[in-house]
């Protein structure tokens, strides 16, 4: 349990670290993430999701621009998961 939380946290931190570089190089218009703590903007691919899989799933990439927002979400059982909202959603 502890190891999976550490691995998930490391992956999330790594994604946060590379997101600014990806945003500068892509040139696509990007909206924003919902207000609130912990939301991070990144490409669908930077979250480890195949863009073809994300296509058509509103919470991942509803607007089809390849970007999404994610955050670590407590699951209430001692674990955390990733929650996603498309980058055009506010609150």
C-alpha cells in the first residue's frame, strides 16, 4: 500500500515538473483547470494515457486539444487515485 502511494506520488510530481516545458513547446490553445487545491494542467499523454483512448471521454479530453487537468484524490480507504477534469472546465 505504501509503495503504490509513493510510486503514484513520484509519477505525479514528475508530471508536474515536465508540464511547463510541454506547454511552451506545443503552441495549442489551453484553457485552465478547475479552481481549488491540487489541480495540475498536463497533456493527456503526460498522465500516462494514450490520447486515442482519451478521445471522446469528456473528463479526460472533451474538447480534443490533448490537454487535461488532474489531481491526487483521497479515496477514503487509505489510498489515493487520480481525478481528471478536462482543461476547459471551471469548478
